[in-house]
C-alpha cells in the first residue's frame, strides 16, 4: 500500500504552488480546491493551439481501448462523468448491471435487480410494489435517486415513476454524492436506468412466463434498421402481466409499451426519440400488528397473506406517460455537444383501508379509510459540451453544462373512519363510508444548475477529477383549503475533487471528496416547508480491471454525512407524511467483485459494512443507529454454463439485522436467503426457471411499531419460454 500511495506525491507537489491562489478565491476549502484545479486545467487547454488540439485528440481517442466488449462485464460508463469513461478513472464506486445479468435473474422490479450489488439495502418495506424502494450507503434513495437516461424521475407524494426492468438495457449504480453532475441526487447515490435503444441490426424476441401467485406475462422486443443504410432505426418493447399479489384479494398487473426511433445520418450525429406508457394496478401497503407477527400472540401467527382491507375497495392504480429525446453531435475530434430532454407525467388513484391499532382483545383491529387522487408532471433538460485536448504530456476532458427541471405535484388526500376487522377470522363485505378531504395542495419545484467538470491526466497515469456546480431552486406551495401560498428560494455550491493513480494492468487506487445539495419539496403535517438536504463524503478506494481479463474488483471506505434528513413521520405513517430529523453519519466499507472465471463460470459478489449514527436530532435519538441501516450485508451469485445448452445459477444473500425506528425500540432480525436458476438454450429457444427465496423463509420486511409490521416476499417461482431471432 505504501508504494501505491507514494505515486500520489508527485501530483500533490505539482499542485502545492496553487495554495496561495486558492486562499484568495474563496473561504470554502472544497470550493477552493475545485476552482483551483479547474483553473489549472483550463490554462493547460488554452495553451494549446487549435491544430495541436485536434491532432492530439485524434491520437488520444485512437488509443482508447473499449473494455468489456468481448465479455459480459461492463468496464466503461458515462454515469460518473456524463462522458464515456473507463470505470477505473472515476473516483467513486460504480456498478453496472447489463441486460445479460438482468435476464439471468429475471428481476421483476428495480430493487430485485439490485439485491446483489454492494451498498444496497432493498425490500426493507416488505412487499410494496407501489414504489421502487431501496437504500444506498444507509440513505433512502428510491424517492429521489432514480434516474432514467440520466434525467431525474422524482417521487412526489404517491407519484413514484416505478420502472419496468424489461424496458432497460442496463442499470448503473453511482454511490456517494453526485450533485455536481446531476443536481437533485440523493447523498447516498443514484441509480440510472438506461432505456433500450434501436439496434443496428434486425433482432427480436417474444417471451411468455407463468409463475407463483398465478403470474401470467407476455413480452416482446423487436427492432432494427428501417432503411438499407441504417440511417433510421426503430425498436418496440411491450409487456403485459396479470398476477395476484402475495396478500389475498390483491393483484399485481402491468401494461408497458415503449417505442423508440433513432436517426443517425453520419457517425458524428445521432438523435433518438424515447417514449413509454405504463399502467400499474398493484396492492396498497397492508400493515399488520406486531402481536401475531413479530411478537407471540394468543391466537397464533397471523399468516403472510392476511388482507386487512375490503375486497373491491383497496387499490393503487397508476398511469405513466413519458416522451423525450437524446441528441449528440461531434463537431470535431475535440468538440462534442449533447442534449437530453424528457417530459413525463403520472396519475395515481389510491384507496386503502389500513390498520391503525390493535384492541385489547388482541384480535380486533381498528382501521382508517384513506384515499388520494394525485398527479405529477416533470420536465427535465440537460445539455452539455465536451472538450478533449492533449498538450505537453497532459490529457484533458472537460464537460460543462446547464440543466433545468420543473416538477409539479398536486392532488387531494382524504381520510375517514372504517369498520373494525377481526384479524384472526376476518369477515369482509362491511359498508365503508366516504372519506373527507383534508388536504388539497399543489407544489412546484424548479431548479437550474450550471456545472463544469474536468478530468486531467498527467503522464498517462495520474488523473485529477474536479467538478463545481451552482444550483438555484424555487419551491412554490399552494394550499387550496386554507387559501394560502408560500414560496421558498434556495441556492448552493457543490463540488467534487478526486485523485486517481492509473497503475499497471488496470489497478487504480483513488481518493475523493464530494458534497451534495437537494431542495426538498413539500411540507410537514403542521405546514412547515422542508429545508434543503445537504451532504458531504470522503472516500478512498481501489479498483482493478485488468485489460486482458473479464474481471472488475472494487473496494471503498467512506465517511458520509447528511443534514436535514427527510424520513417517514412515525406519527402519521398511514397518510405518507414525512419529517426532517437532523444529521446522520454513516461510515462504511464496500467490496464488490464481478468476473468471468472461464467460458463456463460467471460470478458476482458483494460485502457491505455500515456504521451508522444519528449525530443531531430533536427527538432524543442522538447516538442511536438510523432506522433500516444494517451493520453487514452479504450477497453472492454464481452461474455455470454447460456445453450441452444447459445452465444453472444460484445465489445467497445475507440481510443484516436493523432497527425499524430511530429510537431503536423495534428491530428486524437478520435473514439468509437463497435464489436459484435453471435454463436451457436450443437454437432460437430459451427456457428458464427462476426461484427467489428458495427455502420460502417467512420473515418481516419491517416492523416499525405495534401496528406497522409487514411481511417480506415469500418464495416466487417463474418459468419463462423465450424465442429469439
């Protein structure tokens, strides 16, 4: 290790003379460092003549090795820098799950697909398909850490923009603060879902599947060129599913349709139109009492399929619509521009009879009648300019851009009484009255960000990454019942500074520091505006991606802190209320490996260790462990290909124990789960059997109070037949 870190000293010595300039520019240490680094990089660029720049850039681009093309392990991505970059050159921890991996495990949701990735905590809220819920590095990221094609799709109220995995080329996980490039990103990290794009050659598939809970699904994916030269290309992806939910009297239905069209008149110009329509009819979240689930009850264990609502009343129905485009134009070997634009909307029709308390007889539950009619509209645009130069032993890539987003969420919430229910021997069909409207609000968040990032490579092996961003946001809240309005304006600077040594044979140790800023839309139950969340992280890590092997190893140590943390309001769980709780610190270690051992074996494994603590809080929980943050998570998946067309895979996951509340009074036991896959390929046919939770372990996903316990997913089997051409 001493020899590795000694390679950083020449860079530090070169940067030391900038110290006096930094002090004169600003008082903020990170801003000083980032601004100075960018000034240094820019001066190197301006010193080069136009002719030298073009010649050097052609040489630079010509020497790039496209890693991972010959195998199924991705070694390049744009998620960390918005330009195509080798993963080992980004001073942050990154995972890329390609289409092959998604197909092998047949994940039906984004959280399921992420179960084997480092730093992830998924399915912490039990079976709840309303949202893509997951945590990264101990912080909830499903609400505002979901990006599609590098553009944010935020959760506002109950509008959540859940994603269909079948419509994606890959998933990219970027861990740690990423506000410099993405603005409204969670401090723990983000997940970028990359949509399927029109292929250069004709291809297609159709598949049918049947599984547990009477799951019936058909899907198709067809695309290719529309003319002889391939200037115009198309792709159509569609899926239809009918299924019952794990809980009685519920369903898990989806319709998904995603057309796309590409125009590429030459190698330097491309325009891709992307759209999708998605309709979901899924179950609400049904809480159960702790007595009979987590605690021993006088009437035995309450089964995991117990329904506490009323048939024909409870529902969660959504409709998403999205249209946008991705444009890219290279003007010369040195200059390139990009623009991504999307307009998306979602409507939600939600009604739920949920449990509030368990009466003294230990079997009768009181219920509330809640409903919501909500809709959201999100417009996002991101445009940036890339400049590549090479001068006097320095290679430089600069990305500068401007992004804008506007998210509007509005709707009405209703609340009323509901008849009680015998949770042990339920009798359904009781009359349910109309709930009264108690909230009618509209919230608008507009945000504009200007960002610049530079990657400066010295002597081909020392890489300095520096980024700086300025955000301005405006939140407008309207309360139609109270006939009141209020606005809130915020602004902040965020930055990232990282240093990487590109050692021999793909070895790359790095060190980085980054900050984040995220304006928070909405109010607490008592009508107070939420203040922006702010975060910071120091990280040191090591990556290894040997050039001649299908292997990627990543390790990271980090110290991550977040202020003004937004979390569920424990006193108002049923109506989806939230509060802010001060500051949370998470220190941790992550290890991840992905490899093709030979032509037969593929493996991926991860280890996550987290030490979380509430460092500031107004509720007396200082020093306690944050809710739902495990100490240790382990996961490993191995797949074996046989020469006769058969293949088999198996996975093991250890989910560590957690506390369900910040007071650390309720806990969730740790659990070890196993998954399996068996497949056979014959000519154009492919058959696969996937089983999750192979041993059918029954456990609670979360139990946050005496009346908010929910079971996790039981065993699920799915048999799929696919025809490819």
